């Protein structure tokens, strides 16, 4: 996806480290974190996006992050299983490129 291992390691950080992300990338990450965690976007976060993106691009970003949140919350609610094809693809990617540094949810026994 174009992110380095170091960038992946810091995606969940409350404060993004200096020099790891370009300014545009950091604006997107802060926006996605805020929308996901707080659901409310303050003026500073929006202004930071507007420095780098057009209104149309911000609308598209909102749709992508919002849709991802909806899908993730659906799967979290119903604890859907990951299909064998996806599990195999993840294992193969880990084997070829190294283990993903983002934590994967553990299987939940219901």
C-alpha cells in the first residue's frame, strides 16, 4: 500500500512522530483517527485537511473512512470469521514481506 514498516508501526499513535509521514499523509491519518475515535471533526483537523486537499477530496476521504468504520463495526458486532482465502493470503504476505506490524484481532470463541 506504499507505507513503510516504520509508518505502519506508528498508525495508531496518538501523536505522530515528526519526519515519519509527509504532511499530507499525517493530515489524513489524524483525520481518520479523529473520525474513528471521537466521531467529531474539529475546526483545526478540518483546516489541516483543507491545506492539502480540495473539498471534493475531503468528501471522498470522509466516505472512505466512514465506510471502513461501518464495515469494521459490523464485523466487530457479529464477530464474523475471516475466510480461508484471506487467511492464506495474509500468511503468504507475512512469509514474503515479513509479519504485519499492525495487531490482528485474535479469533474469538463464541
